[in-house]
C-alpha cells in the first residue's frame, strides 16, 4: 500500500513552533492573530494556514474540555438553589420597591395638583388686587 504524504503536511517541529508563538502572544496579552502573523513568517505559511492549524488541531489538544465531576454537579445544584433564593429575594425587593415607587408617585401627583391649585389661586388674587 502506497501512502502519499502531502507536501504541505505539518511537522511536529512546526506544530511546536506555532504553539510556542501563539501561547507567548496570548501570555503577553496580545491576540492569537499576532501569533499567526509571526508564525507565518517563520514557517513560510499563510496566516490563514497557521490559524486553521491552531484552531483545528493544536488548540483542542492544549485546552481540553474537562467534564464536571460528581461533586461539581452536586455543588452546582446547591449553587442553583442559592441562586433561586437570591432571585426570589430580588423579586420581593423589586415588588417592595415598585410599591414604594407607586406610593411616592401618587403622593407627588397629589402635591402637584395642590401646587397647581395654589398657583391658580395666587394668580387670581394678584389679578384681583391689580384691578383695584
């Protein structure tokens, strides 16, 4: 059986260099793209090829997804009930705040009405005094 190797296959050395460069850029607070740009120059490949190799092959190996343990799931459920308690308290606080707002709004409207009535009486009094 004759196995053909692609001319543009990635070697382990190229993978390691790409990993080192991209991880160094990330540690420096720079973007992965800047790592792809630097690697493309050193490896003689396009930025897109470096990005594809990183995203498709290297990053999944480096940042493997960890599945939660049983203890983690139990803690998450406990945290969920705590979250529900906080949400319940928040809703109660919201209801109390809305009730207070409604009361203040009603009091404001009554005061505004009284103010406008007093203002009209004052204007009528001034008009009456000016006529005399």
